[in-house]
C-alpha cells in the first residue's frame, strides 16, 4: 500500500477530521479583511451621527444701543455685549528697608472677567437671555450711575453701582460692546480723581429683545 509522504505539500489544505471540508489560508485572510472593513464603516457612521447631533453654538444676536452725547442721541447696532468686572486681591512682598520701613509692600492686583449677564455684589446674577432691556442712568454732579434692568417677565429693578459686583472697589465694573468692529467700554462709575469726568458719549440704553413678550406670559 502506498501512503502520502510526510513531506508532501498537499497538507496545505488542512482538515480537522475525517470528512471535513478543506480550509484554505487565503479564505481566512479575506474574511478578516471584510470584517475589518465592516467595523471601520460602522465607526465612520457613528462619528458622522455624533457630529450631526452635536449642537452648534449660535452667535449672539445684535443689540440695539442708544448712545447719548453732546450732539444728542443716536441708535446703533452692537454685538458681544458683556458685563466686565474685576476680582481684586492683595499681595504682600518683602522689600528692602530703604524702600519701606516695614520691609513690606502691599500690591493691589485685579483679575478681569466678564459675562453675558449682570452680576451683583451678593454673588447672584441675571443672564442676558432673561433681560429685555438695560438702561444706564446718570445725573449731573453724580459720580456713579444707576443700572435699570427690565426682565422678560415684566419686572423692572434699579441697582446703584455699589450693588453690582465690585461697584465699591478700586476697579468698578463697566459694560463693553463691539460697535462697527471696534470694542468700546462704557463706565458705570468715575475714578476717584477729582478731575475725572464722564466721556463725551455714553451708553444709556441696550435693547436685547426687540419685541416684548405677550401680556400674561412668563418666561
């Protein structure tokens, strides 16, 4: 009887037992490749769905501003209205006695911050999305303004500057807004210098929502 030599290349068709169909190495490679392509396609589809579901941050809507100066009032469009405030902190550093008899120097530092809101001294705030109109009222001879806030629900409140965040500090808050591509800042309190005066043009009104809400509807 003849038998297949052990060194025969016919063994490249592996069998797992009597009567089992031969399994070729090329078939396994094609199957693995197809599986990888299928997994890659699923990952691409999942990434596309996640990108479509991700919310897009809307740009702030333009704000109608009323500026008052020596030439009267004018109405302009502005963008990126923000309430600017400062965090005041103090730091003591050692210095030579020739500079200070106490060998210490007190430094006053201020960290600028801003928000789309009106922030108060008691750490509370009202977001611009809840405000219909902001008015800044100044009176002759006074060194600080009053901020009148009209909410969407119809409530109106007046706040002197010292009730706003940092209103009584060395670095008082103010409003900033971009007009015709230029960022402008509008004071709410004059500096402590006796010769300080209000600028020639001031922000007196910012209308955030053009149309008031329907009567009886609260947001």
